């Protein structure tokens, strides 16, 4: 939602802060950070990403050592 767009309700225009809040809320609502995924072995996305990041860092360390 852009500032000045008519989504303020009752004919009002949105302020910049309201538009920024709405965009952040939509992103938080759209991206799932808690619900478990079967493709990730039943882990929440945040936990899965943490495990993958740790494994990648360890692989980089082993590649540097070799």
C-alpha cells in the first residue's frame, strides 16, 4: 500500500507510517515463520534455516582447512 492510497477507509488517505505498518504486517502475515513444513522434516522455517546456515558454515570451514 502506498502513502496516499485510498485504503485508509471511509474515504481517508493513508499516512506514510500507516502504509509502512500495513506493508510490514502483510509481509509478516504472508511469510510463515512458525508453521512446520513437511519438506523441512517437520521443522519451522526459522529453525530449518538456522540448521542449514550452520551446516554451510561448517562446510566452508572444512573447505578452507583442506
